[in-house]
C-alpha cells in the first residue's frame, strides 16, 4: 500500500514543470491573439469591399 506521503510526492508539480506549463499556455494564447487579429483584418477588408466599386476590388487583395 502506498503511503500518503509517497502519493503526495508523486503528485507534486515542480516549479520547472509549472513554468513550462505557463510558457506553453502563454504561447498558445499568443497564437490565439494572432488568429483573432488576422480574422479582424479579414472582416475589415470585406467591409471595405462592400463599400467600393467593383473595379477597385483587385487593389485590396
């Protein structure tokens, strides 16, 4: 039978592991922010195209 102390030690997360998890989460959040920014830019382009004559569409590509 595993003692409570041994079980707690096996469940401990080291500071290095916490920092690595934080860095991964931070990097993933940065990727999400970039994706949101790209989507916002695409939406702005579409909205601008709706207000321009057809002859000016290629200039926005």
